[in-house]
C-alpha cells in the first residue's frame, strides 16, 4: 500500500481553511500565497503556506517577494509563514530570524484512524444550525472579553462561509454543551480545528470523549483518518486518545511589537 503523504494533506487542509474564509490561493515557485480581498490584515486571512526553503538566503528572497505582493495589494505586512517539511533546524535558523524580527516554532500534526465508537449514556455530538452557531459565537466573544461582540459583526459573513466547510460540532451531555470542535471532511480524511472544552468541565475526561465523538463522526462520514495540528505540550493527551505524529511544519512569525 502506498504511504500516506501527510505533509500534502496537512497543506491541503491549511489551504481549505483559508479558502473557507474566502481567501484566494496563488502559487509561486517557492510558496503559495493566500490572499483575502475581504480582510486587509494578516494572520489566517493573508499568509504564505507550503513554503519550500533550502537555506537562509532563500527565506530572505521569499520574504521580499511576499512583501512586494502585500504592497501591491495594500495588505498589512505578512506575519506568518508556514514552512513545508522537513522542518527547519531551529538552532540553525533562530539567530538569523531573530535578527530579522521573526520567531520560529515547530507545529506538529497528529492523525488517528476513524472507527465506530459508542459514547457513554447522555453524551452526543451535536451540529448546530447556522443561526444557533452565530448567536453562540457572538456570546462567546463577549464572555471571553478580548473584544466586544459588535467588533465581530462585520466578519459574520466570513464565519457563515467558514462553517460551510469547517462545520462546528458541540459535545453535549444531557443537553448541555461541554466543548466544541470544527471539522472539515476533505476526501478520505477529516481535519479538526479549535478543540476546546469549557473550563468547568476540564480534567474530567471530556476532551477524550470529544475526540472519541469526532473519530466516530469521521467514520460515519466515510473518512479514514482524523488530522489535527497541536503543540508538543499536548502530545500526551492526543497520544492517549489514539493519535500519532504524522508530519511537522515550521512556522515563522513576525515578533509582536
């Protein structure tokens, strides 16, 4: 059996994530640029993915080319590059990137095969309607306190488009929301985004139940694997849920002022 190209699947899922927010991908010799005409700032809306680097000089070349693209399109400076595997050697690159105003970290992708799973009595995975989701999303923005809900109003059309692909699913226990995740079914695999458990339910095994629920949902949808990106810190949790590391990316970000 041909080995699964997890690096390609990880890249596809990142592109589909941005396309779901109405970004437009454009392919260049060493990278893919994602441009969102609706959002001028950087982050997940305008970024470079699948960047192929062979040395420090090539990063400087790519950086200059991306800067020119952003200048032409009147975008904020790009604050994130997703580097295609193999990951960069952090010891070799860190000094150069620090001097240029960037930081480097390694992003780890994990995968698990889908399979039927029976959840404990009272638990279910619920997919809210668009209206139900948007009301919850605005309420959550207020509760988290990092911005008032009216700040998010202009972005709601993008959120509506986003959840057509990355569908929200809520883990419910006897009708009460315990946590949530966004799931995109992309051919033979499903990509997870933003796995969260409410603070009052953490450290009670709810995260594992949420993972079991999405593994079962992926199987029901006909996908073979679940793919997600996380940090080294959360490795024990995901390995305990049956996930195994499958590929890595290096992420270069502009230092915060």
